[in-house]
């Protein structure tokens, strides 16, 4: 899928330098950044959604005591 983004001039300059110095394409590094960063973004934003539901009382929570009991860790 083709996608275009607008980069700040300083970021594009750094990307150009990296590509030139390593002999790889800018597209290679952009794919790397997206692939490696996607997991962090998913973790952050999905966790923020859960936290909001917890704060609103819409998400069930358990105390550590309840979890240990349900997993029979105290026996």
C-alpha cells in the first residue's frame, strides 16, 4: 500500500544522510521505523483506552490478593 507523509525538514535531512551513508533507501528506514514503533504505539494507546475504562468503572479490576487466590498461589 502506498502512503505518503510530510516530514519536518530536519527529519528528512537526517533520513537522507542515513540512507546515503548506509546505501539503503529512505523507504527501507521508514518501514523499519513503522514496524518497530507500531508495537509501542499499540501498547500505549490500547493501554490508555483500558485505563480510561477502569477510571469510569467500565472495566473489571482484581486486587493482587484476588488474583493470587484464583491462581491458588498462596497454597
